[in-house]
C-alpha cells in the first residue's frame, strides 16, 4: 500500500515510497490519485470557471501533470515555444494559476497522514529518520507548490507563509502479536501497532457526526464472531493505552485515523517495549466489518473486556471511541468493587499551602468542566496550583480504609460552546480540534500526567452538578445534604437538562449520572454506592449539590462563574 485516500483523508506509506525531489512528488501515485479526486470534486460542484480551464487540455488528469513537470524546469515562454498546443493553453495562465491554488487548498483541507514501518527501509526510509522525514516532506511540498505557482503568477511572491502543507500526523508502526496462535484474537496479529505518533498542530478534523447517542449493550457471546473471518486486520492500527489502571488495545480502521490519533491527547500511550507479549485487560475494535450496533462483552475465559463498533457513518464521532473505552473500564472496576464516577475531580493547592480534593459528579453537559475552568479564573493567584485529576471519568476506590479518587484519562474532551471566549486560542498549540465551526464543537487537550491521575486523592468534598434549576428554585449556588438517603436519591437519579452534547432533549435522567458501566451493572453498583456514601457520611465528608445553571437560558456563562465563586469561598474557609 503506497497510499490510501478516503472521503476526507489521505494516508501515505513512507516506507513504500518517499519522495525526495519535486519531480518524484508529481510522478507519485499519491499525487496522481489526489489530483484525480480534485478534478472529480470540481465536476461534482460544477465549478464552471475551473471546468473551462480543464477543457484547455484533452486529458486533464495527465496533461496538467505533464505541464507541472515542465514548470519545474522551464519558464512560461520556453514552454510556449515547445509546441503550439502549450502556446495556446498558456494564454490562459491566470486561470491555470487559479486551478493550482484551488488544488493546493483542496490538498491542505484533507487530513494528511503518513505511516512508517519501523522494520522496513526498502524503497522508503528507515525508522530512525521518522521525525525528520515529516519535516522534509513538508518542505518539499511547499517548494513544489511555490515553484509551479510562481511560474504561473509571473513573478516571485513577496510574502511566504510556512503553512503545514505536508503531513498533519504521522505514525511509526510495527507488528505486535501478544496472543498465542490458537487464541480467538489471533487474527489481530496482522494489524499494525503504533510505536510513535507525531502531530503538527493545529490538528483539525471533521466527522460525519458531531453528537453521540445511546449507551452500549452487553452481549453474552463474543461479538468478534460477527466478523473475525472477514476482517482485513492489516487495515487496522493498534493504539496501546492505559485507561485508568487497565491496559487497553484499541484497534481502529484507517478510515477513522483522526479518532485513533486523538487518543494520544486523552489516554496514556504505552510503548510497545513495555508490553511485548502482554495480554490486555480490554480490547476495542473500532470500525469492524459488520452491520449492527456497538456491543461489549466480558470474555471471562481470557479475562478480557471486549468492545466492537461497526464500520459505519453512524459511529463517526470521537465520542463513540472514547465512551466505549470508558464503558469497558468502568464495568471492570465495578466487577472489582470500585465505583466509577462520571464527573470531574480537581486537586487544589491554596496560596497558604492548604490542599483540597473536590469531586463534581454529573452527566454530559452538566457543567463540571465549565465550573472548574471558572474556578481557575475566579481564584486567580489565591490558588497556587490546580491539578485536574479527571475531567470526565474517574473512580472511587477504598484504599487503606479511605476513599481515594483516581483518574481514567490524562486529557479533557471539552465542549467549546460553553467555554470562555478565547479558550480555544490559548490551547491552539497542543489541542486537537473537532468540527470547530459546528454545534457541539470540541477539543481534546492533555491536562495531567498518568502518574498524577493514578496517585490516589483523599476526598474532601463531593458535589452533584445540577445544570437545570434556576435561581428561583435554588437560590444558593451550593447546598449540602444532611441526610444520606436524600443525597443518594439525587446522585442516583442522575438528572440533567440535555445541552446538545448527545441527541437527548430536555430534562433526562441516567442511573448515577453514568451510562457507561453503572447502567449495565446497576445492581452491583447500588451495593458499592451504599458502601461508599456510608463511608463519606461516617467520616464527615461534605456531600452536596452544585447549581451550575449551564442549561438555564441566559445563565450559561454566569451560572458556572457564580458556582465557582461560592466554591472558592468554601475553599477559603
């Protein structure tokens, strides 16, 4: 495979073919393939101005590439003198210049990936030059574009923009066979495992969906049986991740490259050298060749939690990648007697040295992240350090007779619509952006290191994020439950007003505000909730409700800010 193109992306195999000159770029199968798709796009959009220019040549798919090669070495007048055909065509060089500019823009709007095999160097590049190869390719693409474009323009450009015109992201890959030959998962040995990832920010991706819907159904027969005999495992890449304390292998189809690469900002990457031959706790196959729903299964014989999602536009959204991984992990935690939390936890160090660990629980769109972001702004210099232990999913574990909070992710999956103005610009250099010009636009950003989220933090306060009650109903931004049963009732009810992060509408409820594990293990989760809440009340840990008002019209920004101010007052005391 030298290259593969999709609806929005192109994947180039640098180990098979790596261009070293401008001519090699124009001669490459990838350039010819992308040029052909560009011409198809022009015809589909019925761009009459460009169609007129295409008709200058009898075979635009190949004739224009021949012209581009000549422009690398000759001036316009020299090319005109070569034949009457070029003499006539180049009378319209302004139109040809516009065609080249449109093609350059088309190329840059594609998601552009490269892969390099660490054990291959024949006809391509060695793995040791992995990083430098990406820079060289970018420079070569820019040089090729500028040479051709300046010749058509008629003079050198006066302003040069060093745009990321080469590769958006690159993977260094190799084989990773962790299973015996007779394993039901042996077919996955033919896939490629990721050793290194290179990203050139800003990394922006688009998907067919921009919302997630529903939960994941558990099945009691291994769902890999739906497709294991027809899957082309060589078309999948494996991202080895630590999801909380669980080693997880995520196998994603190359058509979902953007989602797979985005994992590096959210889940700790595990080098292959550390896990050679090691069985995972969880497996997720994203984009498998079957027509059905997404499922998960507990393979008790091999002690692996397995998730699968079909190769279908319906799951083309990063939320479907992330939430299945959390479902697998949370189900494993419940089976181990731990309590998964859909919420946020922050470890705060005050200026006077006091340290507090605050946990805010709530379903998607409840205002957890927004309130903690507002807390940073409200507290200013009065907080010397604020560490996000988890931003979406965490776990309560009983350790040495105490409840401690642990994170699951090293990053945050942030909804930009609810963040302060300018937030995205502040994170431009390290964030991965998704559908930035659409409703429910998101960015994924690292917020902590793996050792930090797995340290274990004694809990000082637990709050439920209420995003729907207006001030007339709940005047105070923070209230506390005196009665354990009242507290459990609110937390277990898991109510919130939907904010457009999923396809739910209005006031909705979800068991313990967590559709990813507790819903599928409700009976076991209730036993753990009873035990954990009893410990909280027996040990005088405040349990209350934080009124973020994030879904109250007109209070979307002021609500989290007021809640943050009240929370800061409590921390000061």
